[in-house]
């Protein structure tokens, strides 16, 4: 009869061990650059940025905040220089002109990060090598900028040269730039479950694909606060797959760019009388 309680203790110990081993190195407060492979984490908030200059790195901020503080010369909150197999997760970045900039050769991941008060929240650039980079569960909050003006052309999430990349369950709220997601030269990508909410659209296409044919748009939601654009989705090709997306308060859905279009819902903007 003691087998079950003992087994429970063993499993609990294994889980705790796994949690501890998930971080090999706690990043010291005075370290600005990660330049060796490994699993790193934060155990406190910090008021200066982090740069990753190595391959095979995982940074887990454990929901700690990387704020700009008084270091006005620091431009990027988390910078990933051009390497392979880099993951950034559970980080909160606040107050930087550029929140997270990831330049990745292959296999880059941004998971469950939050960027607020940024002129350019998330920028990811690849090498046109289709190696399955992912942006999952990230949040961009655009309500407060504390003096950082958002350039009219700046998307909340900007992806370049990442074929077959996946953007899943990312959320953009209250953003003041012109687009929520811009995919540039990233063909055959997949956008699933992303939400662009309370959005002030300045241009045509809150979600935009440029030189990015054959994108799959599934279960995305776009809800505009003020209607200034012509349609919620835009592209320079018409070969995308669009399934069960929802658009609210827009001039149009823009789903004519979809060679395959099923069960999309568009609640158009109605001009008040």
C-alpha cells in the first residue's frame, strides 16, 4: 500500500529536478552578452538589455522584466545576433525602441514573450532557409509608449526571409502602427490563432503578406477600433489558404487573396448616421 505514495514522491522529485536542470546558468546582473551555448535564465528584473551572440542558446526570463531604465543609448531590449537554434521565452521587455530583434540562420523560437512601450516590438529575420522557426504565444501591448512614437510603417510583428515559419496564438492589442503582422519573403508560412485586437489600422492590411505566397491563415481574429484601412488582410499574391478567420469593424476582410477560402466571418464597419 505504500507503493503509490512512494511513486508520487519519486515523480515529484523528478519534476522538480527537471525544473532545476532547465536552467544551467543564471544570468548575472552585470552580464550584457551571452556568448556561449547553454540554457540561461533570469532570477530578477533588470534595467539593461541582453544580447545573444552564440548558437544553441535558450534564454528563459521566468517572466522577469527587461526594462530600459535610464540607459537611453540602449536601443534593443533582447538582441539575437545571426546564429542557429536560439530560443527566447517568458521575457517581458518594456521601454525599448526595438523590443526583440532576432536575426536567425535557422531554428529560431520566440515563446510567451511580452513587449510593451516599443516603437518596433518584434522583428525577426532569417536566411531564406526553411527550417521551421516559430513565434508562439507572444504579446504586444501598444497602449502606452511613454514618448516613443510608433513610425507609421512599423508592424507590431515583422518577419523577413523565414519560409515555412509558424506564428501561433500571438496577440497584439492597442497598437498604433500600421500593421499587426507583416510577412516579407516568407512563403508557405502558417498563421494560426493570432489576435489583432482594439487595433488602430493606418494602412490596408492589418495582416499582410508580401512576396510570401501560399501562406495559411487559420483561426485568426482582427478587431479594429478605428477604421482607416480598406481591408483587414492584404497580399501581393492570391494563392493563400484562409479558413475560419474573423474580422470585425473593417471596410472588408480582404479574403479575395485566398485561393482557398472557407468559413471566414466579416462583420463590416457601418458608418453611423
